[in-house]
């Protein structure tokens, strides 16, 4: 095979310096079809609710305890919601 040209070796990310650097990571870019705006309110409300529960737990002397029988059921429900 004397007529075949020799292949040049390529390196991973050899063309990465030719692209314009991005200001935001891909996860935070609001592009068409992104769901960031749709899930922002539920995430903020769940975070505020969890912070309120932690604050009340630290404020009071007692603990907010759940019975041992409800924990497996609650984990199944939370897993299905995710």
C-alpha cells in the first residue's frame, strides 16, 4: 500500500482552544426548551420549606421525629416523585 497517505495522530481536545470560552456552564445556560424556568419555583419553595423545618427543629427543645414504620413508605413516595 504505497499510495495510501500516512494518518496524522490526533489528540483529545486539540481544537478546544479555537472555540470561544463560554461564560456559563452548560447546566446553567437558558436555551430554547430548557426547563430551568419551570422548576425554579418548586425548587425554591421546597428549599424554603426544608429550611423552615430545620429552623423550627433547632428552635424547639423537642425533635421532629417520624415513626419507624413510616420511613420506608416515605422513601418510596419520594423516590416515585423524583
